[in-house]
C-alpha cells in the first residue's frame, strides 16, 4: 500500500504496529521487507491452488473463444467435501 497511498499506510502502521512495538521502526517506510517462513508453506495446498488457477484460466479462455451468445453468462460449479460453490 505504501507506494500508492503513503499517508494511509503510515496511519495504519502507526495504529497497528508502532503502538504495540516501541522498539520497531519509526515508520512503515523505514521497515524491512518481511521474510517468509518457508517451513509454514503447505505444499499440498500450493499444488491444489495451482490446479485451481489453471482450471479457471482454461475456463476463461474457453469462454473468450466461444461464439455462443450466452457464453459470457455461463454458470460454473464446483463441489468439494467441505461446501458446495457456485458462481
């Protein structure tokens, strides 16, 4: 957010972080970029999301190439173990 909305970002930083960590950087603009803890990455979830993104890409490409008039309003659906989904 900082490059686009520097004043809003600074306010959020001051309200959320500076107030709770007095030893932290004085400003969001002086803070270091966060480093990810790669041990927390769920590889199975990452693969599942990559597959999901690919399915969405293929669906959008098929809809874009379709000459059928109702293609833009096509309904898609997915059912998983946890809960059904519709768009």
